[in-house]
C-alpha cells in the first residue's frame, strides 16, 4: 500500500482525548494509549484507573523526581492527584469486571468490522500474554482503540476478520487512526472523520474492509504536536 500523509501518535492521542466526557473513569492501555492522558482538555476532570491499583493518578513526574514505588500498569512513574486511592490488584479488577469504568482506550494489532479486537499475539516478537485487556474490553462501558491505520509493512489494521488471537468479541465501538475516526455499527466500519486532504477512495484502499458513510463525514483536524 502507498504511504499517505498521516497523523502522529501524539495527534491520534489528542483526538481520542477530546471524546472523553467530564467526570469519566478511564483506563488507558499500556504503551501508545497512555499518551491520551497528556491531552485532556483542561476544563474537564477525568479520573484515570490503572490495573495495578491506583485511581486518579496524575502526570508523569519531572526527570529525577520519580518514585519507582509509584508506577502505572506499564511500569511508568506517575504522580497522584488530590483524592487518589490505592487498592489491591484483585480490587482493581473487581472495579473493571463490575462495570465501573466508563471508557477503556486500547491499542490494537487488528480491529474487525464487527468490533472484534486483537491486541496481543504469541511468538518471539509478540506480546507474551493478553494481560488485563480481556477484562477491560468486557467490563468498560465503552471501548475505543488508538492505532496507526496500517502496519509498518503496509497491511491494514482494520480488517474483515481478525487473524491474530482475539482479545474480545464485538467490543470496540470507535477507532482513532492516523487517517480517520471510524465507528463500528451493525457489523460495519462507518466513517465519521478523515484527513481533509485524503479522498474516500484513497482511505478505502488503505482499509481491509468496506467503509460505509452515514451522513456527513467531517474533516479530521488536530493541532501540531
């Protein structure tokens, strides 16, 4: 596939952050999705949850001021906001499984047009285990994905059906990619926003399943980051 102009990971994370409502309880997947926390609109309060047992953690500390007993699930140092709480790992997953999270934002190897998610795989270059994602995709009230639209070798990450091991079935409702914002509805990819200099046909050529349009498709506008 031809490489098209595309958003950076930071810009994708910024766009995803704009959709998190004020007061939401949110879990961010390890790696790329963690960037979403950096771009919360200042007028909104979002309470971030991490599987290893912190609620309402804050920004990363300045270099040299890290407390390595205070980390998130991705082993990155964090700070605490007023009112933050610590709890047992089992209680953390009870929150997840009990439906107390409003949003989970995860990464992906593949997302299928029916909402299936594959974000782990086996093998020498794969993620060794599914981790907490399998609980998150069925416990959170809304599941979104942040990802590049295609792999480094040009294969689409948005597919008719996943070929990697599944994390969850019919669980993803929105995907934020380097080219577009796409909803999943009634077993189809529905285009909501795309880069303004990108034609629909070019976007479709980068997508491994049919894209549908339901009403107006807005321009995907993000700041320079």
